[in-house]
C-alpha cells in the first residue's frame, strides 16, 4: 500500500505480464496512447514480459509502469550488465500530481536488487519525477548493439537515467541491446 499525497490510501498492484489482468493491459495500452505523442505498438511491446505496477480507481487504470530485463554493455570491453529497464510509466492526465506516479515508481524501484542497475529513458515531463526520486543521468556516451554493429546514439545522451548504480562508472560508454522501435 502506498499513500500518495491528497488521495487517501491507494493500492499499487504488481505482477508479471502473464498475471496482469487482460483488462489492465488493454487499458494500459490506451493510457500510454493518451499520455504520449507517437506512442507506438513497439513501445507497448517493450513494456511487456516483465513486472508491472499499476493503480486502478473505480474500475479505471489511472497509473502504470513496468520493468523488463535487458542486457546492456559497459565500457569499451562491453562488460555485460543485467539492467531492469523501466518502461511505459504514465498517470492518467486527470490524476497527475497526486503521488500516483511516485507510488508506481516505488513499487518498480523495489525490484532493484534483482539487477545490476535500473535504467529508463525520461521524457522531459517525466524527468521531474525521476530527479525527485534520486535517478541520475548517464554521463557517458550511449550506443546500441545494432544488426549493423555497435552504433553511437548522441541524440539519446542526457535522456537516459539510472538508479542503483553503486560501483558502476557513469562516465563509461553504455551500449543497449537491439530491439525494434526506440532502442533506449
């Protein structure tokens, strides 16, 4: 249970994609479309296959986020990191600024011990939430291990944030695994 400011007691549900009720997943896809410009089917696919945290009020999904495992590679030697990648965090527009996003993030951040690092790509609007929760920007260069080889992505730099980075050099290059759509 979380108690977001101004809403009373709110229950954050959690579970793997396979155990999330179908209506929550359907509403989740709709919530993302309502919350982000150009949110694609690839973006939603990226949110599946891991752990979800969500809040339902009066039968309506009002907040959602997920963590999926990805492999990222640190430094020039490409040391493998098991990364919990946070995806599809959104709060319904009429329920924002009431602590629901923080409640969802707290549930997702509780999964940090299972990973070497938590990471996400922050929207400009979402950045305030992540900054307040102690997430920091990755300072090194960003890359993807694409089908054509390791490719530098300078346009992503400054937007990828991490948490639980003890002992990890944030100035080193970081390379993510390939996927369709947005790679970071």
